[in-house]
């Protein structure tokens, strides 16, 4: 081996690296420094670009001294830096959540340890001859050895931390050569078991800083707010390289005005006071600029004056209670993986701002230092997390799993320095960033003496921030823990019941935070509102962070049909892998928002209507913001709709009316005429008042909708009325208690054919079917299945294949656990068994009654159904189903009837929750109204196909072809429907959306209801109130074919 085995020695974490320091870039002068853009610095030389690269399957295959001067690397390939070599055909991608990708044998890693050699030339201009040169690597996974001009420089690990080397004595004017050997794994890899694609290489920026022989090596800005936040005493602790030098300082406000003229440092410290300071917070992220300068160097840092602390067990920022409405964010790009650009970062932050998100947890490692500067600028609270996760210890084999394996490394004294080093590198680098309000020691690594030691160090070094570590819940067995330096009680995926129990127990002593909750995997999350209600209810509940921001997936080009292909775990033959568990974001890999993000946006809207009395015109609104007065932030527009049509519009922009301070409530008055009929609603839209960095005036911040009046049945528009209204009265006769007496019914014997004089209906029956023929239609009812096989109307085929009873849905990711129980009960393969069918005349209609059940092979009955169908002489069909569920069975995914319509029927109109998919627990992004869409646009294209596109609480639905052929359906009570060109069987069978094949039908599911969505993919079970588990229920609907409407 050509290198020393530092990579398996926990006593050697770094060789010849500089001491940790705060992140900053020096500038040549004050003007450069005021740009706050390191690319404008004359002292900053970026080494990004294409490097020469050679890949080896094992460190033991590297036998040539590639780093020596004159080595011929002309046969090397080229690879971009930053980048990960798996994205360029080397090695293979692997996604694993928990399991280590190698045997658990710390500190050793496999001998087949892939590695890459990077080599490039760089130039040193003569103007830098008298300056020192510092080489910085902001991120290398997992460890690396460094040579300059053939000389060994050093070694470092900690993938997401900056490693800095003084290369002054090793470089010369003109052309120089840098060589880097990067290993895929090292002993540090046991501490980097984060839930992500495992990628290797130099994935963040590499650059040289040119600095005077004497300079500021490090500085730490500390702020003490006094006199009710009217005075900020600021101190800057200085540390010098070589000798102490004279330092001047200037403080500028946001307009560039210097509010503190040039002052002098007093040795190792600068002290000054800002009176009546503008305070920094996520809503108004005001930043001063502090410039430190010596004769030939200037350093600038953004200064956000703020104070975070806990008072009476409640988190306060600048004296105000705050709530974190956050997300967990990985560095992730579907093409470049962890190598993200500033444009990538800005795109994430822009979308977050547009969706009311105010906080980010850097899961589970420090992000690029530039990212934190952006969070300072645009206003986000950040939990800055050390590069630590050892979750894989929970999957090593132990005969008795009692949790003792979780803290194996957390409590092992061999790794005390490893954990402390990773925490120190995070804290020291980011200590001057105002956005960082909480230090997190890492993720899912158990607890023990090593973390207690790290906590003590943090509290001795920085008292201005809070500390967090969810894994403190998992200490070694029998160990008496010290939690005195831990400020927050953190949980992941705690149920609402758990949270209520925490606060209703008067012994709670720390603010509660959900560092991960409402797992956003696939169709979901469905329980955000319930959690947010608790966040608002309890002052001590300081907020939560959705897992997670974006899907992690690898873009693999497009299909022949032009569909994008995103791959996830297992698609690369990787073992172990965790499949699509990385497809769990609020946005797609390319940052298109999922409906889950839209749901989250409206749940965390900046204002809410908490009470409404429309009769008196009184609306009570609450300002949900922490710092803005509503009058300065937004105005309100509203629309009154009747049966889906806007009948009145108004707006509220009077500052005196909207003068509502943070967290306060106010009654406002609307002058709206009383509405006593129809289905009437008022939708209030909250509109941004002024232009901001990522959003402009007119941006919709959220909405509320309140009910004014509701009829039992939706007051449909005249065109719907003309289709089905006159037959609605007949539907009532289908109720078991209210059906007409037998003496008014003419009962037909089996095989009898009837042409009733009371109607234009002709009925024929045999052992299998009932044929009902009207003046312009022919329906075939199947006596073996209890539904229709054929519907032909005006010579148009309306039903392309037989209907079926349906209790199944293509499992969502949140159904994964529950769907195993459902399948065990045969819910996915039910068979109808009809015990009896009778046919009778009911006035001018034909009535068919079937007694049947749903069951599955080798499974007992799931449902007993008494189904009654009424066919009117104009082709209208009304049904009533009395359903009884076997209560030994688990709750149902859904219940309804599935129609297979011709694919040409591709236009949808409905009144219900739209325009986005909606479910009993996931409908806050939608509202009640009348909507129109194409069938293809009703499909939410989840990367792993699953149930999607349902619409909840609907009053009617109409589907038509472009030629006016189709079907309309309505009900006395609301219902759910779903329409798609894909069958649920196809959605379940395919692993990726680009594999989906359309069915050749328009598949319409008319459902009594569905169960909710929840977030059980990694969270608590679906709440009972959202489980469809009624023992008995009654489903009524009326539908009618349409031709030429």
C-alpha cells in the first residue's frame, strides 16, 4: 500500500490540517469585501472544473506513485469537480437507509475499498509570492490523502466538513500539481450512515485562499441584547495567525451606510454597541455587514442581531414566541447527486419561501457554508446538524434486540474524539451564522458519554444557541444520563396522542420539537393539520420539520416516449438497498411540488379564520405570524360561490381592519347579503402585499373556505339537472325502510320477458343476466356479480367492460404496512358471490335486488351487501347498497363501484374538493368548487405508482368525450371519485411511473369513501377517525349515460 492506513485508525482523524475556524473568505480590500461574493475576491482561487481521474476497485490496486512529479497521467479520464464518481460510470449507485453497506467491524472497512485518484495542474501568479496559500476542500466523501508537487501534504476525513491545509511552502510561482486520493470508505464511514444515496468523491468546492503572513485566523461574533432589545452590545473575539496585527472595523446597515465609523480592535477583541438595532428573524431577515480589515486584507461577515432562548419552557426569538414550520433537507440533485450548485440552493429556498416554510434542518450533516449564508439572507431558522449517524448499529445481528446496540459507538471511549471532532467542525465553522439557532449533535446514533462530552463542549463554547439531539432517547442500558446540556425534547414521528400526553403531564421540563414528522412519501402526508393544531395549542411545542424536502432519485434519461426515468434503491443491483424509501419528498427530484407540499403550505398559512358567524357578518381572524403585523404583510380577497359559481367578490385591504399583531385575533365584518338556499361558500384568499425576495405582490399565501349554506343535495347547474334531476325522487324509494309496498310492484319470474305498459322498458331474464331495454338504451345486469356488464345508450357503448365492486386501492407508500394486512384478508382479490336476485317493476322503472357478499379465495366473507338497482325509463340508474362489514377484518381501503368507460371519454367536470387530489385527511390544499379537467391531468404522477387523484366530498361528477358522450353521477350525500386511464392493478404492478401502460379505458371509481392517507410509511398508524371501519353503511348514487349534451 502506498499510503499509511489512516483510514482505519480512529486515533488519526486528520493529518496536517489547520485548526477549525469560522467560515469566511478574505478579500483584497474593503470594496471587494462589501460585495459579500467570494467569486469577486482577488484572494480566492477556485479549483473547480475537470480533473484527471482514475478509478480503482480497491485501495490495494493503487500501486503506482501517481503523485510524483513527472507521472504520466495522460491516459486518465476527465471528471468534474465538484462531483460524485458514481454519476460518471464508476462504481455503482447504492441507496441504503439504515444498513451499513459493508460488514459491521469498526474501525475496519473492506479491503475491496474503491478509490479514485484526482490530478490537475494549477497556476500561482507572481503577485501572490509573498502571501500564504491555504488549500480548502469543502466536502470529500469519505476521506482523502493530499499531495502538492509530489510532497505529501496531509490526510482528512469527515465528508461534510471543510478541511484546510497550509501549502505555502510546497507551491511555487507558475505551474503546480495537486494529487488527491479519495477512498470510498474509512473508519469515519461508520459515522456517516445517513439515509441517502451513498456517493463518493470530491463533491464540494476546492479553492486556494491567499493571505498575508499575519492575518485574522478566526473570529467569533457574540451579541448581547439589552433594554428590551433596544441595545445590542456586540463583541468580536479575534484569533491571529502568527502575530497580532492592527485591525480596523466598520459596521454597515442594509443600505450600505456605515453606522459605526472605523474603529480599532483592542488586541484580541472588538467591542461596540448598536442602539435601536434592526433585529433579524426569518420574516424580516435584516443583516448588517461587519468588515474587518488590516492593511492588505479585508474580511466581511453578515451580522444578524437576534437572540434565541427558552423562557418558561417556551422557545423565544427576540422575546417573541416562535414556531418552526420546517423541513429536513439533504443536498440532492437528480443529476449531480450531493454536488449542488448555488442555483440549486436558491431554487430550494425560493420554493420553500413560496410555500410558507421558515425553518430547515440540515439532515444529517452541515450543508455548504454558502447555503447558510443564503439562509441568513432570505430568512430561515436552521438546525445545523453535525455529520454523525450510526443508525446501522441497530441492524447488526444480536440474539436479543433490547436497544443496547443503538449506542454502541455513542458510548465507546475509542470514538470519543471522533464524535467530538465532528461536532466541533460543525459548530466552529458556522458559529457566525445568525440563521443557525440550534446545534444538533447528529442523527439516530444513540446516546452515551461521547455525546454528553460533546454537549458539554458546545455549552462551554457557545451559549447563544439551543442544543438538540433526538437520539438522546436511546442511552446504554442502565446508564444514568446527563441531559443538563440538552435544551429541547426531540421526537421523531410521535403520534398526536404522544404529544398530548407529554404536555398534559405537568412534569415536562423542555420545549417539544418534532425533528422529523409527517413523512412525505408518495401520496401524503395526510395528517399535517392534526399536528399543526397541537403546535398552535401548546406554546411549548415549538414546531416540526417534515421528512423530507425532496425525493432522492437518479435521473437516468428518458424513455422512447419521452418520459423521464428516475431510479431509486435496488435499480442499480445495489445491496443492501431500501428501495423507494428515498422517494419521500415534498417535491419531485426536479423540484416540481407534490400535492403534499401544497397541503403543507396551506396548513401553515400566515392567517386563519378561527370563527365565523356569517349571519352577523362577523369573521374572527388570527395572525399566525411571529413578527409581522398583518396590515404590513397581506391583504384579503374573497369570493362567494353558489353551487360552484361566483356570485359576489370583495377584498379587504384597509390597514385599520388588518391591524392584527402577531399571534393576535381580531373580529372583522363583512357586508354580505344573507344567502338561504343552494350550496354557498366563501373562500378567503390571503395575498402578499409587497414584493419580497422570492415572491411578488399578489402571491397567494393561503386560503380559508367557510360554509354559508348547504343543501342536502348539491343544487346542480341546469345542464346537470336536465340529465338526472327528475330521477332523483325515485332514488329515495330504494331505502330499505322507505321502499314502496309489494302491492305496487310487479314481480317477474325467472326467464320471463316483459314489456311494461307503464313504461317503455323491455325486460328479459335468464340464469345469468337481466336485460333491460329502453327506447334508446340496453343494459345488461350480471346476476353472478351483482353489477352491470353492459351499458349501451343511443347506440353508444358507455361501459366498455363489466363493472365491479371495489374495496381495493393501489397501496400508497403510507399504506405499506397496512396493505400487508389488507392482502392477508384478500382485499386485493375479492370475488362477488350473489345468493339471490329478484326483478320487479316499480312504477315506470325496473327494480333489481341482489343479495351478495365479497370474499376472497380461502378467506371468509368480508362484506355482506344488499344491492338494489332502479332503472328508469329514460336510462337513469339509481342504486342503494346496504353494506355490513365483517368486524374481524381490518378497516377498508375504500368501498365503491368501478366503471370501465371508453378512453375517448376524457373530460371531467365535478363539484367537490379540488383542483388537487383530496382525501378525508388530505384536502387542505383544495377547496369546494366546480372544476373541469382532462382525465390525464387527474393523475398525480408519483415516481412509484400508487393510489392517487381521488376527490373527496363530491356532489356530482360528469365525464364526457369531446363528442358529448359520457356519464353523469350524483348523490343525496357526498361521495368520492377517482378517474384515470390507469387501472389500480397497473399502478400496483409497476415499480416506476415511466413503466406505466394505459388501460385503454377511462376508469371511474365511484366510492362511498376511502380511508385517509396518513403518514405511516415512517410515522404513526392512521388515526382511527380516518379509518373506514364502519360496521354498517348505506351507499346511494344515481347515474345516467349522456349522449349529445
